[in-house]
C-alpha cells in the first residue's frame, strides 16, 4: 500500500504539525496526503502494529500485514512520519476492544495544545451484543474479539485461541463471513452462519455467502438466537426462532419478524456474535473540556469539512460514519486531510 501516493517526496517544510489519532486506513491515508503538503505528522495508535482493523481483524488472506507495513515504512523512511504505537489517546476514561496492548496513555487535550491540528480516525472497536440470556457464558465472544486473538497469535503476540468443534456465527456481514471462514480454516468441524434475514439481504452479499457454502459453512437463514443454553457456565447450545420477512424497516430491507412457536435448538461449543460494531471516539467518561460532540450512536459529529465542534479537531473514517469498507474509510481520510490543510492555510483553526 502506498499511502503517500500523491507525491514522490515530502512537500515544502514548515506547514505545521498535525497529530493523527488512529493508524487504520483513514488515518494512514490522511497522513500520506498531509506529508505531501509539507506537514510534520505524528500518528498515535493503541495497537503494537499499524493498520487498525486491517491488521488485527481482517484475515490475512484478504490483507497481508507485509502490504500494510511496506506502506507505513515508506511514510516513516521517506516522509518522516512518526508513529507512537501501543499508545491510547483518550479524553477522560474509556475502554474498548483491542486495548490489550496499550502500554501508554495520552490525553487528547494535550495533543490539541501541542499540535496545530488533530485528526481523529479511531474506527469501530466496540461490538454490538445480542442481549439475550446466556450471552456471558464461556465460549461466547464477538467476531472482533475472535479475529483479534487469531491475528495477534499470528504475530506472536498472544497464545493460540482454542479451536471449538462446533461453531455458530451470528450475522450476515463481512465480519460474520470472516469469522466463519477463519473458524473453518482453523479446524472447526461444523460451522453455522445464522442470519435473521435471507441471503438476498445479507450485507456481505450473495456471492460471499455462496462462496462460504461451497467451502463447507452451513448457511442458516431466517433464524435468530433467543437464548444461549449453558452447562457449567459454558456454551452447550443455541435456542433460535424462525423468522419471516415483513415490511421494509429504516434500512430499506424487509423487517425480520419472529414466527411464534417456531423455536428450535442447535448444539454448539462456541458462539461468535458478528452483528456489527460501534464507532469508538477517544471521548470517554469525564471528558468535557474539548466540547467535541458525539451523537447517540457514538459517532463523532462533523460538518461538511470534517471539522468537529472544536476548531482544531477534525475526524474521518468509521469513527464518523460507523462501520464501512476500507476504500470508503481511506477516501474519507483523504478528504478530511484536504479540508484540514485548507483550514490551516486559511488560519481558521484558532480558538
């Protein structure tokens, strides 16, 4: 990956200093743009390796670590970008998935004081939960947790996670597809992919689902878990209910509606919840001094120029939009960096 693809060398010196919080696709794309414009850029990320979800959640057969690291090395060696890894930036206090390797903590307010501008690109590191009985049992985890452990083990950072014999993955998006495929490739004998709508409505797309079916994943559509059955605190089975499609909901897709009396049970050793993630801004409990607005879904609120309610702070990527694809996040990172550059050029980031 070539993040500074707009130039062959760093632009004119003396533009200013910019801090980027988050080394995922949006943050790295923004860094590449800003160094081409001549800024000194420092990138902060809680993980020990750059790349965000590209590195620690998306399977290696989709994105190779070496591909990401080559682009990062280019930013460091040829453009002078400084990376502060295993460093969590936060205002107040908060904990998110993926915080396992954060050895240092930096207050966001300090970056705002020390840099000419700050760009937040912290992505989505908080998983949605099904909120059903038995969800806290041993053997239940989110797709983000599961894939994070697998990737961290590949890098020698964590012990190998167990390989359950039977797995039920709940969801129909790319995270669900990745979790199911990784489970199968790691040696699980039976892998179910359970989705409350039909294959036509699966966010991952019909092609991806059919590809999994050909590989051996058991597709179970129009079904939704109602409770997790446990034994001695561990997962034993999942009780689910058959669904039917009703009128379109807010997403424009047919609303899944339970069919009374259609409950059934599937035995399993593990349940992987892959029903989506929330945006994770570095705004936690007790943060008030910066006045950065966050909406009810946890997304940072920005204007048409990617500026937050604080004049020196911009934001881009999944922390603004919610979960998206790598290309979309990268594009928003570029657009936000351009807007930040124009604001600094006009001197409009002063308090």
